[in-house]
């Protein structure tokens, strides 16, 4: 039996409908339970002494004054923790040539970025731990700091890790066709230099972990604000020498993640190591300055790129030279080479063209490590691609929508393989563009722009098509040797009262995972969603899974839940058929009742079936299978990734006197395959767009040339606020993936992928009459005025 | 000039309508006192310097940053947190609107957002979307993109105004 998705009136039709999130009510009542809300008996707090210099040898550490401070119990140095915690190396075998030095929980001998944890102070209160941390005296011998990406490989630049030979972490060149020949003979070649600023996630809940070690049980329990509990279980077990089965990671409510909380952080591992030593609960909650200096950063790229087009607008070649600085270590275990690698994989993504060359150069520097953050590499690739396409359109006098239509893969062309060797199962660039044009009323918008121009107002329309990588297979990490699960599992059981419990390996970070799972399971079994309780985020309880990353929750975790739910339905109906002297194929379950499939006539409520199975099993035939619990796992097999596509539009106004950009409206049409919960998908896209808008207009981590972080507070690192953000209209085209019955692809990163490119193109559309152009994000008033030639000092 | 700097201060206040007494470290912030001493974990510490609004509380009728006010300063004050507003039922419609509109994702900013929105709604009338956005600009949300929050607050303002004139 398959689900008739095309029929919205089918029984139990919860997939495709907006149903409430089961976990939202507790959060609006302030009854969430985040890590910092948990207090355990004998719990102590750890605060870290962090490196004040970007690169320095540690000569000596004096902890006496700190140890004497009231409330302080223990002080740990890097050497202390190295005895109980092994270092790690953030490389993956399939990223050929990627290198990185061993990284310790606390710096040993050398500190390599401002904010690297050096000493841990444990006290009975956080306040005492923090105050005592200021009393630790670390004697540093300053070493030269490497802070510029583009000169990191120069002969006269110091090598950060002499054992590695140079500052090159990773380089990949991909070539397809003959780019040089295409460029040489093309009608027009347009080149540009792009820059995306260093960002960080600014989760409102800072990184948080509470770890207990119970030596009597030989069990470690970590309450962790994480996206990947099973990955963390492996990591803690491996580096603290505990059997994996004896590490339990519990992930309750998490206050925002966006990729920040999917990585291994030295201070969090140190907290676990300290719990192991002290055999009592140890809590670490990063403060905001620690968040800015030690959460992963991302997107610090500088790019030279060229596009060649024919007279009719056909793209002939794209050439991309991407550079990024990742800090002193490749982050464990996902590595810091993925973002650059994604730029190579994704540039030119929507377009059918032949000649492509892209190289990424990933270098070490003495700044906070960078790693995967929402929409990894996509906003960069989209900005490069869509920026070039708009510039090419302007160069040949073609409308930006028209040039895209002439180059996007035809909607009936799939499956296709892109020049970057990405395989697309089914995308809908043209249908999505058509829908966008309808939504924005393109001609009317152009008329409004022209009218505004007459009044001295400079408005711009920016379009950005994009692709997005979702539903990753082991090709993302597993093949490189990382114990990061691409498969996911779900166990679904029916309890005596007829209610259903589903345990899933994907996690809830606020995106609505549990609502999505509840409606999938409700439809799969045949109960109402309120009869389904979802349990996620506990490695001792849920099936093994990957958690939340690369937009996989709905596509992978949702399919596992659907298959487990349908298997449970089968088990229930087998028992029901025996009880009702019927044929299971002639029965169905609807809204918690076993019914006659043809007539819909109620035959038995599930609680009656539950009563019999659990309390009067003696009345059932001997040998009748009566396990009302089923587990299924799902992994994608046909494609390494399920690509989605979409197109965004930005309408904005540039004040050419002040350089201020005012966002007027934003649109996005997205094709994430089957939409399970329209409201949740739309809100994921809106939230993602705003994160992208932050990158386009405000967000930029600043370091000085010595590697000092200059803006480590929320007052100085600007994130979007309510007053600056536009209303956003979201539309959908649905091209379900054939890899699963559910047909869902990911939706959580699409907004972030395309928004910066749309804004850049809109600003440049507004500035075009002035002959001005911006390509360096964020597009601050200063950069806009410089582009206009109004500031030149 | 005071002779000694007190490192512990005795305070008496009402929290969510209940009398509370405490002996608090002089440097302890009000939000930490509520969270750690009283177990009221609804208000959250996030930026810890008054920018993000996640710790927003109602103190003597005003929306206040719990990370900028010391517990010692709350002596004699009337403090309400999201837990109290929930028990009292005064924000039920707003909370329901947040759930219905999915005006929260991770929920970390939500308690502060509710208190801040109530501060605006208490002024009466139906604020424009621009006014709602302006009023909530001191409350960061990193998940939703704000539109759903503005929708929820606007819906509640309309509904409350409708009831008021009926």
C-alpha cells in the first residue's frame, strides 16, 4: 500500500498539512529545559582561561592564586588533561591532501588563536570559577601571527605548524572542458572579485554542556546542546578511553544551532575530561565573549571569478579561484575543508554549461577555526555564480531573468550531471522562476523601480537562482573515515492506551523535527498526531542516527519514521485481523480506530487492541506475532545527495547619500520535494533568508593584523533585528525525490543559500546607473559609498 | 562613605505574586537570582550585556533586562517572569498566537519576546507592523526571521482591541 499524496482528503492525511508543533507550548511558557536549566547534585562549574594572543608559546602557568580562591576545587592545564584525553586530528581521507595538526582539549605548549582554551578552573559556582580564572598567570612568548589569507602561502609568511611544512591545509582543483579556449573566443568575458565576510552563528543559547561521570556504573552522561548526539558519543568515548556503550549523550532543548553545535570543541571535551577526573557533574556554559572567540566561524572567502558568455547569453565557461582561511586547526571530525570544497561543487549549479574550472585554497591562520555553518558554501557559490550572471547580462544588455532562462537546466532534462560532477535527480529551475515572476509581478516591479528613479529613489531588483545539497549519503563524511552516520533510524511502538511513541535518531533544534515526525508517524500508523509522542536526542534510547546537519531531518529521519510507522500499522492489523476474524488487507487504521477499509466502518479502537495484547494476551492464538513495535532505518542509495533548487528575489532601496540599504521585500520559491508541514517549511525558509540577509548587510567578524578579535559582542557584531527585516513571501514547487516514499528533501538551508546573492544583485541593479558595483560583503553604508566614489580615503 | 563593601545583600521582593527573600551576592544579576536561587529558568541569559533581550522581565510594571539589573536592586520590587504570566493567564492569547503562527523555533528568545510584546500591547490600540518591529528590535531572534513574531503580535493586538471596543 502506498500513500496517495495526490489526494488531500485521504484518511489520516497529515503529511502535507500544517499541524501544531508538540514542543512549542512548553517553550512559550518558559518550560523548556536547556542545558543551563539543569542542576545536578554535587554539580561544579568550569571556566576557561583563554589565550590573549593569536600565537604564542606557553612558557609557564602559575595556578597557585587561583587554587587558593574561595570556592575553587581544581585547576587543570593542558598537560593535566592530556593525561586523560587524547588529541584529535580533523582530516578526512576523501579530502585528498587535507592536513591538520593534533588538537588538544586545552592548549599544550602553544596557543594558536585568541580565545583558545589554555587552563580550566573548576569551582562550586560559575562566578567563583570566572573570578579565579583571572588569577591564573600564564607566561607567553609571542610568536608571529598569520592573519591574512591571501599571503598565507607566501615564502616570507611564517609557517604556523612547522611540522606540516607550510600553511596550506587543503587545495582542490576541478576542471571540466576547456575553460581557456572558451574564454579566449567568447563574445564577452566578465570578471569580478568577491569577498564574503567571516561570520559566526550567534546562537542565542551559547554552547552548553553538563557532563557527569559515575565511576560506580562506569558510565558517562553528557547533557549537551548538540546537533549530533551519536557523533559526540563516539568522540567522547574515543578520546576519553571509555567504551562507546558507556557514554550517553542527552540532547534536550537546544537554543539555536545553525551548524554551530555540530562540531567538537576543545572546551566541551575538556569539560567531559574534567568530569571523568573529578567523578562529579561539571557544567560549562560559554559566555558571550567566549562564543565569539571560540564558536566556529565561517565564510571567510576571497574569490576571483570569470564568466564567458556568447552573444545570445549562453554561458560558455566559468572560472573560480577561491581562497579561505580556516584558523589554526581543521575542525574535528567534519573538517574545515568542506566549505571550500562546496564552493567548487556548487558554482554554476543551476546552469547547463560545458567549461568549468574551480579551485579552492584552504589555508591556516591564527584566528578562530572555521567550519560548517548553515548552508555551508552555498551562499558563497550563489553569490559568485549569480553575481557573474548578472554582470554578464548587463554586459550584453540582457534582462537578468532572461539570461537565467536561457541557461538553466530544462525542467525535463533530468537526471543530469553538472560540470562540477554533481548529479541532479530532478530540479525545477524554470517552473520555480515562472512562479517567482508571478509572485513578484516582475513587470510591475520594474515599473515601480522606474517610477521611483524619477523621484530620485534608487531601487533595485535582485534575482538569485540556486541549488542546495540535502539528504547527504555517506559520501559526505563516512567515506572519509568519520563515524558520522548518514543513515537514520526510528522505532515506533503502540502502548496499551492506543497511543504511539516514536524514537528517532534525528534531533530537534527548534526547526520542528518533532512536529514533522509526529505527523509522518500519525499518517503512517493511522492515529491523530496528538496521539504520537516523539523522543529524540538520547543515545541510550533512540536508534542510532546522524542528528541534524545538511538538511537531512525530514528526508532521512522522516522516511525512517514513515517506514517504521507503516510496519507498526502492519503489526497492529495482523493482531486486529485475528481478533476480528478478518483479513488484514481488508482493514485499515484511521484516527486511532481499526476500521473496515472499504466502508470505513469502525471495528475496534486501538486502546481495546492494546488492552488485549498487553493484558489479555491469553485470548490471542498461540504463536500470533504481537510485537507492537517496529524499527526501520533509512539511507539514500541512488544519489550521493538530494539536490534541491530555488530562486529568490530581493527588492530594496539604496540611499546614495548615506549608503544605507533598506530592504523592501523578499521572495523565495523553493523546491524541497514533498512538503510535509507547509508552515514549518516556510518558517525555516524565512529564518534562513534572514540569516542570509545578515551576511549580506551586517555580519562581519573583524580581526586586526595581530589576530585580535575586535568585535566580540552582540553590540559590535551586528545580526538582523526585527526593525530592519522585510516581510517575505514564500512559494513552492514540489519535485519529490524518488529515493524515498516520502519524497522529502531538505529545506532548512535554502533561505541562507540564496539571500546574499539576491541582495547583492539588487544593490547593483540600483547602482547600475551610477556605474557602481559592490561585491564585498557585508554591504555596509561605507562600502556602498566607496562604490559610488563618495568616500575615497 | 560606607565602611565596608557588602558582598552579600539581604533582599525581599515579590516574584510572580509570591513573597521571596534571599541573601544574594552583591554582584549577582537579577536573571541569575531568578534562575539559580528560585529555579525560574524561563528567562535566559544570552548576550549578558543588555542587547539581545532574552532575559527580559517585568519589574514594577516595566520591561527590564534581567542581565543589567542586580538582584540587590530588586529589593522591594514586584517581578514577573514568563512563568508567572503563564500561571496568571494574562498572556494566554499571545502564547497561543505564538504557537499557532510558529513564531518561535528554538524558543530561547521566546520568554523575553513575550514580555517585550506584552509591554507594547499594554499601550493599547493596534500598533502598525513597523511599530511592532521597532518595539521588538531590542529582542533578538536568530531562528524565525521575525515575520511570524510580528504576525502573532499583530493578531493579538487586533483581537484585544476588538474585545476592548465590543
